[in-house]
C-alpha cells in the first residue's frame, strides 16, 4: 500500500529530503509528464488509516510546501492511500487530461485561504436560527409558518454576512484568477473562501 501526497508536473527532479509519514522515504511514480509523490506504507499498517495527529498533518503539509518551489502541485487530501503503485498509475492514466489541465491552471499561482468568523451579536442570531422550529407545531399552518420564519432568518443572516464581507472580498476577487466562497450558518456563522492568485 502507498500513501500519496500530491500530483506534480516536471517529474524526474530530486525529491525533497524530508521523511514522510512513518518516516518513510519519498518516491515518485511517473506517467508521461506528470507524477505522483508517495511513500510506502510499512508492512503491518496496510489496513490502519494514518492517524490524524498533529505530527502527521504537519509532515503532509511540509512535503507539499517543499514540492512547490520546483513544481506545480495538486495536493491530495490527508489520508489518501492506494493498494499499489500500479493502481495509482491507472488513476494517473485515466485522469491524465484533467490532472494536466489543473496543473497548468495552478502553475505560477499561490492559493490564499480565508476564514472569517462573526462576533457574538451575529452568532446569537445563528443560535436563534438553530433553535427555531424545534418545538412541535400545533398545526400544519404553524409548522409552515415556522419553516418560513426560519428560512427568512437564514436569508437575513446570509445577507448580513455578505454586507460585512463585501469590500474585503471584492478586493480579493480583483486579484485572483479564480475563487470560491461558502457561507456557513451553523454551528457558528462564518465564511470560507479560496483564491488562486498569480
């Protein structure tokens, strides 16, 4: 079994001299002009998912950071394993066009992640949103009215978050070639955004 960290362009260069999970050495499996960076899972640990410990998370991150100066990098999520190198090569082969296009997209760019959380007065509105509609309605009419009220509260909170973030996000929008954003209301109001910036 192998643990995969990333897919990169320009294979064949010297890999970072960093230990991977379980202090395993980094290796590269190449398909055409892309490659996967992986470590071998030690014998006896093939059926055990990697522990999401602080040490393992930082090792995964350090390897991604070390690859970035010399390569465009498509990081895999923590915990990505494959039964064998040939199976991973099959994935590279099957999805080559998509991987190659995405490597071209991110080449020369950095990703900026942004998280915003809101103060207590907005959080209290979210608490009301979570608790509204939990009491059993007396009638079908009351039930529908409670749903409409909850939906209106949710929309009001979304609007408030959009107003608060508008100026900051529009500035970042102008700097980025691509961006995504997501507003969450529960358990606490917040916004997550990602920007791809040259």
